[in-house]
C-alpha cells in the first residue's frame, strides 16, 4: 500500500507539473501561436492564432498581388488638430501609411499569408526602418469576416511634422508615453467608397485603430 501511495503521488505530481507548464507556455505565447511566413531585417509577415472562441474569420482567401497592393497603398492617416491649432495652421491632407517601397516589400508575403491563414488566425504584418537614428516600425493585422476586410494598425512609426500646438497643464511626470504612435491619429482610405462606415461592425479582435473595407469593390475597380 505504501508503494502504491508513493506511485499515485508521483503521478499526481507529474500531472500538476504538466498543467503548470501548459499555463506558463500559454502565458508566454500571449495572444496565440505564430506561424512565420516571411522575416528579414525590415519586414515580418506571420499568422497568429486568436485566443478567442468567438473568433472565426472567412479564411483562407485568394488575393491577387494587385488587390493587396490597393489595400496597403490606399490606407491614409493624418494627425488630429485642436481648435487653436486649426486656427493657426492649415490642416494637412491625409498621407499614405506605407511608401511604395513598403508596399512592394509586403505584397508577395501578404498574398502568401492570405492563402494559408485559417479561420482561427489573422495575418500580422510589420515594416521597420530607421529615422533620426531610431528604429521605427509600422505594424498591423488583416482578417476577413462576413465579406468585410478589417485592416488594423497597431503601431505607427510616423511622426507629426512640425511642432504640435497644444495647451495643457504640465505636471512633474511629463507627458504620458505613446509607444504605439496612434495618439491623435485618424485613418481613412482611398478610394473613400471602399471604406465601410457604420455601427454594425462585429467585435474587433486586434487592438489598435481599424479601417473596415469592402475589398470586393477594390477587386472590380
């Protein structure tokens, strides 16, 4: 009986350690398991499993290089201006999030990713570059749900041009850091007709700022 009790305790201990390891592993994985599609010094494209039972996308899809090129090159951004700033400075027009070089570097790998991504995953892309001796990156996700394409920017590597005219109370802690670069940024899409603007969009599954597109209209344009 003593030997049997020792064996049972040993088995229970092994099971407990196994469960603990799984929890630690899951925690380390964060939002989900990643499958790398492409990686170099400036670009990354990979598939990421979404750790939500409610997520089920309409994947995979065959996207032509031309369609992906339209999606990436059509995304625009501009910085919001306060009332005083609007009086003192002319509002800048929206500018492309991605340069032509960025678009061409990402297109083939996003095309490949869209053809492989499962309904439980989304496509993650990232483009890095150096500005002012600092490494910057623009990163985001793509997934399709109910014939809508959700294009989310999670991190924006662009800086506001010129000094921002802001009136605020100064505290000892200084300004609140903005590691994502998304503060006071608005996104739009060109052509505007491809963007869907309504309140009936389902829950978003990627943090950041999202533009919802009727991607089929881009295919026919």
